[in-house]
């Protein structure tokens, strides 16, 4: 599904609106043959920094002594661990307790002023950081957003000489909802039995270490659903891959599951 990890789940929703809900669903993402009955959510925001009066500050003049976005971004990044520590201090659902960082806070893009000889040599008037706060089942957008805003407000209060204007938060994507269903559900246990019969080992049942469209099935359509798939790595990169042996194990596990779930004798 296109962009199912960063809020673009409209195709998932449209498919269910067209064909109706089903009694269960398996999303075939890479899981290392583990079963994920839960998925993280995400608050994806642009943090916008601006220099005094929003004008270009020329290098080589007294203007470089004024607060600028480069200093602001530097302080923001240097103190980001405070927000990460705050996020780690919250209650962690059992499906996420094996992760060293259950709800990561990540910077995925930094931009300020462009690059190359076609761009003037000057201090940029604006800078941007793309910030992703991954969230855990049970968390709400209002609470996560308030936590980010409180941390940002505290940083501004401690460094008023640098933050002459408060950085702004803007949102280009919808709130990705964290979601979970009971790991004891028959969908999970039956799939685990089938995978164990194929691979010779019972798969771990964990929360997905990423957001995805699982919430649309579980929460919008009230469908039991899990994420289950082969082993792979380098997601979203040009050399993303899956291991063929695990693909065959995944296919066989899925085939056995479908037959058993539909009442076909697999003995």
C-alpha cells in the first residue's frame, strides 16, 4: 500500500469501504516472521525556525552576532534527548517492553537555506526540522502534542537570547494512531501455531517497531488484524530486500493459516 507508514492510509480505508470488513486480516510487512498485533503511531511535525525579522543576515558584518536559525537548530538538536527521556518515562505496554527505546523521537530531515554556488553566502532566515515522535498504544494526539510543546516552550525560556522568535510546529500529515489488539486473540494464536509448524519454532509476538495502516483495520473497521511477514532490511532505501528463505517460510505459514482459519483439515 502506498505510504502506509506516514499517514497515507486512504487506500486501505477505501478498500474496506468498497468491499466491507472481513473477519480478520494479515498485513504482509517485513517482521522477521514475528507476529505484530500492535503498531506504533506517529506525530509527524515540521519545526520552523526563523531569524530576527525574517531577513537574510549578511556574513562579514556585525549582523552575524545576532541570533540566527543555525544557533536555534543547534540548541534544538543538543537538547532533544530531554524530550526523548520524557517519552521513555511513560507507561510502556507489555508488547513494547523488550525494545530499548519503546517510543523513539527522530529527526528525519534538516533544511536551512539551500546548498551550492547558486545560493548566496548568507545566514538563512529560516530553517526546518522534520520531527517524528513515535507513540504507543493508548496515547492520544493531544497528550503527545502537549508534551512536545511543553518541552519546546521550556527550551525557549532557557535560551531567550537565541530564540528571539518561538519555533512553530506545523503538520503536513494526519496523526498516525497507535493501535493494539489482545495477543491472546485466536488470530494471533492460530497464526503462531501455523508458523511454528512450518519453521520449527514459535514466533515472538511483539508490537511493530513502526507505524502502519494496522490502526485503520483495527480501530476504524473493528477488524482483528496483525502484521506478519518475512525477514528483510533497509526499508525505504534503494537496496531494500527480503531474504528468500524467509519468504518461502512466510508463504507456507500463510497458506497453512488460511486453510486452518477457513476450516480446512490440514492434518
